[in-house]
C-alpha cells in the first residue's frame, strides 16, 4: 500500500516539475547599458586603485639637516594615498555589484510583467 502511494506522489512530483518552464530572461537596452556601466566602473576602478597605490602610497619628505644646513630627502608612507586607493577599490566593487544586482532584478521584473500579461490575455 505505501509503495503505491509513494509511486503516486513521485509521479505527481515529476509531473509538477516537468510543467515548469525554463526560458531566457529578456534584456532591454537600459538593463544592458546598466550592466556595461557596472563592468566599466569595476574595471576602471580596480585599475585606478592600483595606479593610486603605485603613485601615491609614498611621498618624499624634505627636511633641513641640522648638520651643515643641507636638505635631507627621505621617502615616507602617505596614509592619504593608501586610504584613497582603498576607497576607490571598494567603491568600484560596490558600484559594479550594485549595478549587476539592479540589472538582474530588472530582468526578472520584465519577465514577471510578461508572464502576467500572458495570463491576463488568456483569462479574457
């Protein structure tokens, strides 16, 4: 008896799973441009942060020597340059991911809207 019930439930589950549609999400030009914007921000932000770290992480500090009145130059760490590099790095990652998430939500909203239109046309 339980074996028959198991077969009925399994066949109903398979039927339910096979009825689900699998389709590609539509892309609108606005959503595609948002994705392109996110990739551009991500790539240029990462490149920019590396450039900032390479050029602004150290600075040359000049001091007057107490021995003979000459000028001594030494390289010191620039905390503003390092901080700026991290800010650009994290902001570019955040904006790139944010634009990707918003564009994905837009794709799903368009798909939901199209399905609702199909259902409402079929009900009329």
